[in-house]
């Protein structure tokens, strides 16, 4: 074993240690930074979820935030004084995910035959329909006033009250979601989705039911969105239709496009950039959309594939680490 | 198992692409469907595979009527195909292009894992297939990065990897050069098996004549002639359909001679050469 291998291994250890230390240090920062970190993690979860549909299956969904709303309102209705139902957080988390999945299939069915622009238009409308429905269902949702005073969440007896608590919860959930999606990406299901993105007719010609395949993508992606929504509800302890506008859907799509379509590492990078950017440019809040536009155009012109190269994905990193550790001679 | 077309017709609006066609394909042989452009060859393939609906008549695989089934069901029953224009999954590796064929075919198998190949079994089959088609060295290369000839072979491999009893090959030699075409012909001939029918639509006559057990000639959507390569080669109606009648040929010759006699024109100008 040569010196260079030891140096490379130490370097790798240093990078990993740095990541862990940085993530572990976040809770000691002032509350504002922890909130930003929470926000980043929520958007990572949402974007990784949406990426199943947009990045892998190649179906442009512009109404993703509707599933997030479904999850958030699931918590608002099932864990608040609204109907005096007080289910535990963990139960609502699963209910929210299931409700999201059902909403995903409900959206999936009518749009099965649509592709490209038409699909984008219908999903966009779906997102708006959900928001407007919530806005008008006064008896159920209090309409535009929203539902306030949601239950303080707790998980296995541990209270989830401060941004720091949610930081840990979100961090764990982000890792679970990323690992789950990475596993799916590598499985035959992920391969079938990528094939679907390339040529739907040929996929059918191979004996694969593309209806099932698409609905599965919509359902899984929406379930992740729903779970994210439940956490959002528990975190804010207040929900109103305003949080689920088309802009939010657009932001999640932008995270994917700017980070790198179909690439978990890219999506993480995209979420970090697009959440931090408006915070840094706080003084120019009214120009937020303009800034997004400029960033999007710049990225598309300079790096059409997204900030992170498609080759630099989770699989690449895992392979790199594994070969360096198990058989360094090959690297 | 046998595939049978029974009085099949296909209309595109007022155009009759296939008229009352009856054909039967048994496993164990290689069949070729030939005919001039527009004769309806690809239409037949697309109807069998379920890409086109049938206007009237029935297509049967064994006892099952295929023509009311969705395309993926037809494929699941054992009909696989290649396409006239290459249709690989370009952004996926060569190996992945084959792996996708083993996606679980129903919710039940997907959820329970029953009758489902394990990942190792799946990979074994795919690697064996790659070896058979001389693609092992490029297993991890993106399909879109392969040279054209090897992409054609990969598409062939994808049609055979699941051991489908009926394999439809839509112009496997299109775009290949002379040597590649000969290799392709040898490869297809080598894929003939007792439990498999290979149905070829092809323009390259050398290939068709050398590997087919039976040739079906279509003209204007009707069966002109059907039989062994020798029989088809000498059939006058086939020659007419392809080359025109002898009178027409004579006319062309006369025209050419008169032009030549006029001088000023190059000797072969205006002649349709075959």
C-alpha cells in the first residue's frame, strides 16, 4: 500500500468528517440559520420526491406543491383544535404520505395520455385547483384565514418544538428519502422509468404496462410530497392556502433544473443555492422572481445540464469511496 | 406455438393498406415478408405487435386472439420486435437496455416477488446474451455512444433476450454496409431455433434469399406469392411487381436507344437501372 493511497484515504476521511461536523454544528448557530437549514432540507425532500416524476420518468409536473398542501392540511385537520382530533405526529406522517399518494394517483389517471407541454399545463391547473379548493372550503379549512394552533408535535416522547428539533428530524428524513430514492433509481424500477423517459412506445413493446409505471412514479413522488407537508404543518403550526401557490411548485421544479435533472446530488445543490440565494439577497426581496429568472437563464446558458454534472451522482460517490476503501489499487 | 393472421385487413381512412391477408407462422423457421415500397410489410409487423389496430380479421397466437389486447400484453405473451429506425434507450448502458426487458410484468409479481427473477439471475441472463451477440466488451457503454452497426445488433439482442417465441425484425439490415449485412444475416440464421419463429421484413434480397425458409411477397396489401426462396425468385408475378412487366422494360430500353442515337446525351442517361 503506497503513501498516496493513505493520503487519499485521509483526504476522504477529512472530507467526510468535515461534512459531519458542519451538519452537527448547524444546531449551535443562531436560530435564523437553523431555520434556513430546515428550509433547505424541506426543499431537498420535496425536490428529490418530484425528481422521481420529472427526472426519472420524464413527466413534467408543475403542480407538485398540491401534494405538499395535502400533507400539511392532513396535519392541520388531524392534529389541531379544528375538529378536536389530536392524532400523534408519526401517525399523521403516514396518513399524510398516503393521502399524498392517493392524490398523486388521482392526478395521474387523467393525465396518463398526455405528454410534454400538455402534461405541464394540466398538472399546473391541478395544483391551482387544490389551492383554490382549500381556499373555498371554509367549513373544513377556514378558507384564506387558514388553520392556526396546530398541535405541538412529538416523536417517540421527544418534543418537536424548536427549529433545532426539526433540523434533526428533517436531516434523518432527508437521508431516508435520498437513500430510498437512490435504491429505487438503481433497481429495475428506476431503469424502467428512465426507459419510459426515453421512449414510451418501446417500453410498452417490451411488455411493460406503462400505466402502472407512471402511476407508481406519481404516487411515490406525491407520498414524499405529502410527508414533507406534514412536517411543514407541524413546524409552522399554522397552515393557509398562501403557502401553496404556483410559485412554490415552480421553485421545486427550478431546484431540479438548476441542480441537475435526475441527479440526487444535483437536487441537493439546487436546493441549497435556491434557498440561500433569496436569504442573501434579502434587501432585494421584491426582485426575488427576477433573480430566479436570471439564475435560471445563466445556468441554462452556461451549464445546460444543471450545476452538477450528471456523472457526479450518488452512485459515483459511493463507488469512489468503496473502491478507495476496499481495493485502492484499482483507483 | 403458431402465429396466424386470419383474413386481416387494415384501412387507413380510404386507403386499404392490407386486404384479406391470411398467413401462418410456425415456430422453428425464419420467414421473410418482402414487397415493393408501400406494399404493407411494416403494417403487418405493426399489427402483430399491437401498434396498429386491425380493421377486420383476427391475429392469433396459439388460441389467443391478439388484436384486442393492449400492446404490452401482446409482448408479455411472447411477441418481441425491433424497429425500422433504431429505437434503443440511448441514455442507458448496453446492459441496462437488456435488463429493462425483465421488469416484473404485473403488480402481483412486482409486490410478491413470485416468479420474479433475482437480480443475479437477471444479470446472468443479460451477460450471457451480450456474449452471444458479441457485445460483452461494451456492456457499460451508453447505447447511444455505440457505432451504428453495433446499435443494430443491440436492438437485435434486446428482441431475443427474453426468449420470445415470436420475434419480428423490421429491416435489420437497413443502413448497414455490405460486410455488416452479411454478418447480420449469419447472426439471424444462427438464431433459428425449434421453439422460435423469426419474421423478417427486409429489402436486402441477398439476406432474404440466403436465410429464409419461406418468403411471403406482398403487393398493394395482398399476398402475391408465398414459398421457398427458389420458388419466389423464379415467380413471374414477383418479378413484375418488383421490376415492372417485360413490355415496360422494353419501352425503357427503346427510349434509351433512341436517346443514345440522338447523341449529345450520355449513354446511360434516362435509364432506370436495377
